[in-house]
């Protein structure tokens, strides 16, 4: 069993919408909201299919729709989202304010695909096509490579300077040579005491000689 049709196809208008039909649809949604698209055409007095009303409102009559050409920022955002989400246009449209999924899909097929191919990028895999890429892509790669080389050179120069500074540190902070030849000598106080004893002995000897000379006279 298939899904039942949203409305009676035999009693509906087909083809381009008229200005009066647009005004009726906009006036009804402003008062009642979007609601159920299956019952909306009859309630709004439109001889249209519910799916047709929904697509007409979403793609053309919504007040928040963004008119005009896509900007470069929108192009780059669509490319990035497509690389992550693939052909899920409704999810991509949810991240681009004012753009519809059908509008983005048509813009992708008519403009962005050719834009990526001209850059040498596969629009399906978002990888370089047959090993080729445009000049901007090559320049970006060269920038990254040169940056990595500079980083390696800075690291090597810093390591060499650190090794030189480490080799110079022992020379700079080297302890002077110590003379470890020890000599044993009596304390200074004992030397002074021995000198005093000698002086006392000499003084006593002189006194003795003077007393002995007096007695001999």
C-alpha cells in the first residue's frame, strides 16, 4: 500500500501561481500559521495541492527569504558543508539563513560544480582531480610547508644554543683547585704558652746568677 495523495489531483490548479493565489496563501498563513499542509488549501480557499502550497511558501513567499545572488562567503560555506554532509540539501539550507534547499541544489549543479572543477577539485570527493589543483591550492600547501620548515629550523637552532650554554656552564661555574697538602702544627695558643715558659726560665736563670755572685763576694 502506497501513501495516499495529499489532495484530489483532479480538482486542483496546475502551472504558475497567480498573484491572487499568493496573496490568499500569505494572508492565511499570517493569521493561522503553516499548520497542516494537507488541509491548508481548502481552508485558504485555494484549488491547489498541499505539497504545491508548501513549496510555494517555502521557496518563494516566506518573509525571511534571501533574495539576490549568492556571495563568495555563501559559496565557501556551501562547499564546506557539502564536503561534510554530501547532497543533504535540507541540512545545508538549515545553516544558510534565507536560502532554500532547492535553491542551493540548483546553484550547486549550475555554478559551484564548475567552480570546483576549474580549481582542479572533484566536486564529489572534494579532493584534487587527477593530482591537479589550482594555483591558490598549491600556494596554500607551499605556505604550510615553508612554515613547518621554519619551525624545524627554529627548534634545531634553539637546541644547539642550549647545548652550547650547557657546555659552557661547567667552565663558568668551575670550582678553583684546592691545595689538599695538610701540615700538622700545634695550636697557636700552645706556641704562645711555650714562649712564655722559655722567657720565665731565662728570667729565673738571670736571677740565680745575680744571687750567686752576691754570695761569692
